[in-house]
């Protein structure tokens, strides 16, 4: 990135260009803030027509926790890619580990998840991130993530 801080919104088309994920597994709709090699804030709009709500759970749809964590991981992958020079951005983000996951409230259809991640360690192509997902001002999930960028 030319400057270290980017507050302009990153829309879905650029996200699609950065991540290999596609519907129904692309779980980031927009990036609100990026500070290269430091932090990122992303958004996922949760709608009733998400395919997982048919079975999780009929009559009381709740977003699966594993998908909340995946949305955080994808947001962290965007941070890692945007922190690299463009010529080094190829490859995949490989999820290596997750620790200290806590779910604090359910995420429901109509909610907007705000994923906030901070870099806690970074060495070569391995990234350690601390993440929190909020719905409004309420903490929904928190976790520590470890990921590696594959070679491009």
C-alpha cells in the first residue's frame, strides 16, 4: 500500500480479486478500514437467504460459529494480502490454527457482523491475529488466528 493507513471502503469486487473464496463461502462484504501490517475492519451482512440457515436451525436460524470464525479469517487474509507489495500477493491464505475462541452472543439473520482484527505477530508469510466480531456494540465472538500466505 502506498500509505500505511487506508480508511476508504474496499468494495466486494476488490475483495473478490484478493481472496480465492466464492459464493456461498465468501464471508466478507466490505472492508471499512485497513492499516497495513497492523489492523483491519470488515463487514459481513447476514441475510436470511444464506444457505446454512435452512438447517441451522429450522425455526430458530443462528449463524454457525465456525462460519463467524471463517469470516474473521478471511478478513485477516485480506489484511495480509494488502500488507504485501502487489507483485507478492499471489497464492492462498492457509488457515493454520485457532485458539481461545469464545462465542458471546448468537448472530442472526438481519445482523451485520463487524470483524476487527489486529496483528499480534508476523514473520515472513505467517500471521498471528487477534480478532473480535461485533454485532452493533455487542461482542459476538473473539479468537486468536494463525495463518500463512502461500507462495504466489
